[in-house]
C-alpha cells in the first residue's frame, strides 16, 4: 500500500526544521514527531508574525498573512498565493512495508495539477 502526506518527512526538512524536530523529540515522551506537528509550529510562527505586523483587525491580519514570505523557516522557504495556498508544494509518498511506513519518494507536483 502507498499513502501520501503533504510536506516533507521530518528527516528531510532543512536544517532549521531538523533542529526544531530534534528539540521537540526531547520534549515528547513515548512518541515520534509527526509532520503535522512541525507544520503546526510553522503555521503558528507565520500567524503570530502576521498578527504582530497587522493593525489588529481581522482584515489586516489576513492581508499580512498573504504578504508573508518565509525564508529558511522550519519548513524551508515559501510564500502564499492570492488564494492562500503555499508555494511549498512537496508531497511525501510512503510505502507501507511490514506494517510500517517507509519513504518511497518525495515529489513536487506541477502547480497546473491543482488548479
């Protein structure tokens, strides 16, 4: 069986992301670091930065979110398009082997596939 997950697996993140995963792993007892927690951390950083740059209104926060350009973040470098989608379009394909996921391939689909 194969399964896909949006984003990079923790071990293939850029250096800042791998450092984050290493620190998070130290604070988790009895469980692995999952990609969703890494993405949630990056999303939190992006949102807090947008709030700090805003005038405090909801509309201003949204404008600032859409203007966000992340350089060397936890997930790497990315921005948002006019629809709020990110330019970080990587997808990890896992193959389930012996009941455990193994990275099969990391792909970056063409933007034209998601329009």
